[in-house]
C-alpha cells in the first residue's frame, strides 16, 4: 500500500507542477492524489489562479499608470490613436502588460477600430490659443549659444546622476553614466529604458522617463529636453529658475513641480503639478513672445515653430477607459505625478535596504517590520508619499516594543519630524526609554533635552527604589548645539551608537556624527522592554515627544559611521515627500 | 433572448468581452502558465469569439462560452507543444481543466480578495512580490540586492504565494457564508 503524501510533499508537488518542473518520478503520485478527491484539482486551480491574480495586481502599479498615461499623453499631443506604443522601448514587464492590454482590448479594438479611427481623426478646427494668465516674469537664461568654429567647449561639472531605476543608456556601454556620476555641461544623454534622476549643482531635480534624450547646459541650472518626458522639481531658493528648454518652449521653474513631454513628432506639453512656472514660447522668427505664467493644474501644449500655446485640460485618467474623443486636448495629471514619484525608486531601495537589515541577526526591532506591543500613537503621513508613520502628540502618547534583555553594543536610529519642542529647559522629550529606566542597571534613555538644543543618551546604574537615584548617578553623554528647533516640521534622522569595544558613544544627525565621547559602563546594556516617545506618561514627569516617528531601528551592534551615512543616504526621502503637512488624520 | 441587430451587436459583443475577458484570460493562463503563449491564445480566442458571435446562445453565461472556445484553442496549442501537455494523463488534465474553468469564473472576486490580502503583507514581502511579478525582476537580481540567493528567494516567494492563496480562499469562503 502506498504511503499517503504529507502536506509538505503535496505542496511541493503542486509547486513543481505549476512551475513546469514536475519530475517523471513524481508524476504517478501527483496524478493519484489529484484523482483521489474532487477537492484536490480545485486546490491546484486555486493556487494557479493566485499566481495569475498576483501578476494582475502587481501590474496594477504606478509604473502601469505611467504606461497608460504615456499613451494618453501621446493621444493628447500627437495624432490620436487607440493604443500608441510607437515610442516605447518596453521592458519585459511592460511587454507583458502591453500584451495584457491588447488581450483585453483586442476584440474591442478590432470591432471599434474603424469607428474610432473615423471619430478620432484630427479636427480641422484648430483650437483657439488661450492665454492662461498673468504677468511677465523673468526671461529664462539664454540657451547655450552656438559654438564658435574651432572652439571646443569646456566640460564643466553641472549636475549629478543621483538615482536610476532599471535605467539603460544609449551609446557605448563604456560611456553610460552610473549612479553618483558627475555630469558635465554639453553632455548629451539618451535614456532608452527605465528612469533616471539628475540633480543640478544648484539643487534642481529632473526625473526622466525613457525614452528620453537630454543635454546638460553650462549654467548649472538648465537642461535641454530633446525628446521624452521629465518632471522638474525646485524646492530650494538656489534652484529657482531651473529651466528646461524643450522644442518650441522654455519652461522656467519658480519653485514648483512640473512635467514636460516632448518629441520629434509630437507637440510639447507642460503641466504644473504644484507651484508655478513661466513658459516662453519660441517664435519661428525669434521674435520675443510674451511669457505666460502657469499655475498649479495648468497645462499647455505647443507645436514647435508656431508660438501658439494651446490650453490642455488636466484630467484624471482611468485605466481601461482612455480611448475616446474626450482625450483630445487633455493631459493626464497622474502620469506626471507618478513620474514625480519615480524617485520612489529611492523608496524601493530603502525598503530593500530594510529588508536586507531584517536578515541581519543583530536587528532587534524594526518598527516597519515589528508591530508595537502596545501603542496609543495615531497614524500620520510617513516620510515617503504613500507610507504612514507614528504620530505622537505629546501627553501620554507612546509606543512599546519588546527589545532585548541585554547587549554589549547598540544602535538606535529613528526618523522624526518634530512638531513642537518642550518649552522649558529642563523638560525632557523621550525618543527611546527603557520601561525599567532607573530600576535596572543598564537601562537606557535617549532623549531630547534643553528645548531641542541637545540630545542625551543615558545609562542607569539601577536602583530598586529609583526615587533614590540622583541625576548625578546616571552615566550619560550629551550632544549639544543641535538647534533642533530649525528642523521643526521636517523629517530628520537621529541615531546614537554605543560601542562597547571602545566605550564610545556617537550621536548622529542626518547621517553625520555630531559628537563622539567615551562613556565607560562596566556592565551590559539592558534595554529590555522599551517605550518610544514617552516614559509612562507621568503627569509629574512629562516626557512626551510631539511629532512623528518613522522607521525606528534597534540593533545589538554598533553601526559604523559609513554604515550610518549609508542608512541616511538610502533612507532619505525627497524633500517634497518629507515636507508633507501632517494633519495626523 | 436574441442578439441585438448590428451595429448594436458590435457594442453588445464588446461589452460582454470586456466584462468576461479576465475570466477567460485566467483560464488560459492557468492552463498554459507561459504568459506569452497564453496571450497568443487569448488573442485567438478574441478573434474566434468575434467571428462566431452569431452562434453564441445568450441564455448561457458568456464566460463559459468563451472558455469553451479557449479549450479548443488550447487543444490546437497543445498539438504544437506536445512536450508540455505530456506532463500529466488526459483524465487528470480533464479534472484540472474543469477546476480551472470553475475558478476562472470567480476571478474578479478573487482579485478583490487578493488585493486585500496583499495589503496585509509585510512591506518586504510586498516589495518582493512586486519586484518579481510586477517588474519581472529575475530571482538572481532580487537575491543579489538583498544579499540572499535565488533558491532562498524562490522558496520565500512560494511561501508568500501559499499564504496569499490561503488568505484569498478564506475571504472567498467568508463571502459565501
């Protein structure tokens, strides 16, 4: 008699079958199992269906939006088509999705194609140019002038390739820029796949979506978009005036987020996501044209060489409902929003980095991974656009985590956005405090003090009656001169490292070591159960942290300065995401 | 019930196709697993269905009719790809085929359930699943980026898929209770 298969064996057989790797030896047993109950084939079907559904759900992502919206922008700025894939160089997943789109719409396309072709023929009634608003602000910095014959332009460093995501570049592989590379004036880059983020020396950010060709210009705050799509971001004073020269138009950023789409055979489109820009149409005869200010949600397109701006209606796109006449003269906001968020490849790297940390046996607590044992914090906006953080409102709000009974070395790291600092010099604002603070020898306290001018890391000598413990009994190190007040409302990174090997405590702010001092303690640290943002919430001893906390980490090892820099570099969200107003709702 | 007259018939077919194409796509994908082959067959089914729409009996569920066409197309496909089909005996394949058809018609409910289940995944699992199935990142690339190996990543994905399948099933059963 054949021995029944265990659940584990059955799972393995199903997995092998679904992966197409069922061996001939296993086939009889699998077939016998399938025949033995009508429920068994259903089980296989359900698992197989889950695989199909996962792909469906995963493809319903931001990147999918990009693809859909890219089709829309093509429809809006070029000849109308039901599905336009002519200017895509799709990656494998995109190809899959394109197939799915075709699969889903093929019959409709077959049947409706002729009708739509007739309906969508470009209208002979060209829309009236429409001036949007307002005054006549700065003229953009002049484009790069023609190069005199015999003169070789000097390559000046003007920008840095700060991030890429699945990026491939045109031209020889040896010339392809890598993340972190300095980019120079007159350098021409062709992105054939993926996304790339370029930060100019003056701090403006341009996020490119392939296929795109750009050229960096020599004033350090401008580039030329020959074709493709980019989102520009200017959120610092030094970067204001960032200029994108696109076919037929110059776009000058006045402190904002905007998108530009351009191509050889399509109209150039500009959409303002936030703030304002000025656009300067280029006239065919190089006669100065009136600049136009575009405010948030304004969009225009221009046929290069005409100097005629055409207002575009900003629409919310809906997947699967994008074929239609109404998309003429429209532009999809989501497309550019998604591209704007393409820096979230940073977010992906951070999540990936955190995942790597979860493999680190020294990781004790990760607030992203571990739910708190108890919490009365609310959920607020995280430092990434679509993530949440813990919002603590002072008072008694706090989070509790089980950590580790004892350790020799330790790293504490947290991203915070401070809403308010204690008003009194002597009032503490707790970041992390052991539940048994003062009671246990080696209990820890990491707190903001002196109205935000200092951070203190303390170890308790312990006393069964903590009231008998004087402040002078504590072993502590204070990093002062922080001036946290200036960072209120911004996401910042705080960390402290205790290295038992050399008895050094190092305080970090935004990845940089602030202070390093000896702090001898002759027994292990005993963090044990810890509280974030408070310590029991005693009315008589208020230590409530007022602000948001995100991605708290505790490791039972000392991170090096380099590792801390890396943590900050990878974990730092873009400023637009970091400065979101947090209502806490 | 009869078919509307053209041109309303075109609109009628289009509407039915849009409503049901995911079920037939699921059925084909389950039967074939190779995404590119599955899309080829799906397009053949779409073309067949539009050509033969006059034969469709509106009293029958449209998804079942499409799955019937898909079965014929799959047989044609299997003829060309004999090795793949030879994995299991015909009677067992018939059992699976029947289950696939049943489950395929639930695809929309299952997608709703799966979205909810995926929301509950830890972030690193979400990232893993999205990288693998959303971006088709090779196992080796994922493994390298997280300091693991492809086999371990594959094992983790298998576990996550199983978790999701169980979660979806629980939700489906709860819905039907």
